[in-house]
């Protein structure tokens, strides 16, 4: 296996990137350093990035006195401010508003929603979570991956193939005028076995600034730096690492 694919060979010239993530702030947590580098280098344009955010974020708090409806609204607003920061148009962000923490893919309902947006937006690259590894090892220990991330990661891959390609799945989409779309390339975050590693050390101040839009989720700059060093760092470097997958038929 090629364990060191250069990220520019994947990103250069991509016309439509779709990030399918579980929560508001996941795009920033897992992909923002890489996207900021790609935008700065001119490999991609921010207006070519779309987000599909599956849950409403209404349970993403460690306290109990927070009203889920208030938190949902706050997290939508936080997400929009973060997109402004990167230059991604607000209309490129789509909320599915499944209930935070309770995402299932019963009767392929989630796959249907993701397939709908794949058919509509016709991305040439999908960014998503890892739906296939529950525990991954990092330099500071073993980490358990959030259930919503695993459910969304699996549904997103299934939506990419075969559901969004084959028109007999979810025929109501075709009646709406949508065509099948075959999405070939996927970058998966949160993996024990990355084949793409992006050194984002220089972009860390910008990534931290971006994440500070999500005031409901973070504690301090130091906490964020430590979190990223522990979970995705290597030595003194801050990385975003991915498994790059091509879908073969
Ligand atoms: Zn998340």
C-alpha cells in the first residue's frame, strides 16, 4: 500500500468537494487545515466546497442546563461564522438536522439523504468520517470514535456507491430531475491506517482561530493545541491524516 500519497495529487483541480460530517465543527476539526492549505496554494476554491452536516448538534454539551433547541441554534450560527472565515459561501452548507447522538441509518433513511445531495451537487471528492474503525491508536493512547461519526462515515460511503449512482435506488430523486452520479474518490478522517498525511503545523493558529467560532465546544487555545497534539500529532508536528479511497466497480 502506498502510505504516502501527496495530498495535492488528490485535491488539485477538484471542482466540487462535498464534506459529509456528523456535527457542526467536525469539518473544522478534521479537514480545515488541509482545506486552508489547498485554498492558499490555489488547488481548490472555497466556493467549490460544500458541507452536509447530518445532526443538529443539540446534545453537544457536557452540561445539563443547556436547552437543546438553544444549543442547536447556536451551533448552526457558529458553523456559519466558521464558514465565513474560510470563505465558503453560507448557501454551500446544508443541515440535515438528525438528532445529535441518535443517528441511525434505519431503512437507509440517512443514505437516502446523503445520496440526494451527492446527486444534486455532483462532487468529485467526498470528505467524511471513518465508519469502519471504532478504536484508533494515537501517540497518547487509544481513542474511541463517536458513534455518530461511525454511522455517518458508513452511510456516506454507501451513498457514494452504489446508491447515488444507480437510479433504481430512491427513484423519487429521478422524478425530481436528478441524475445518477458516480463519486470515485473519498478522503476518510480518523483512521489508524492513513495513506495521506498533511503537515498543518503552519496553519494551526488559523485552525484554532476557526475553531474558536465554536465557543459552545471549546475551552481554551491551550486545550485545543493539546487536544490536536494528542489525537493527530506526530512528534512536534500537527497533522491531518486520512485514508484515501478510490471506489472500484
Ligand atoms: Zn463530531
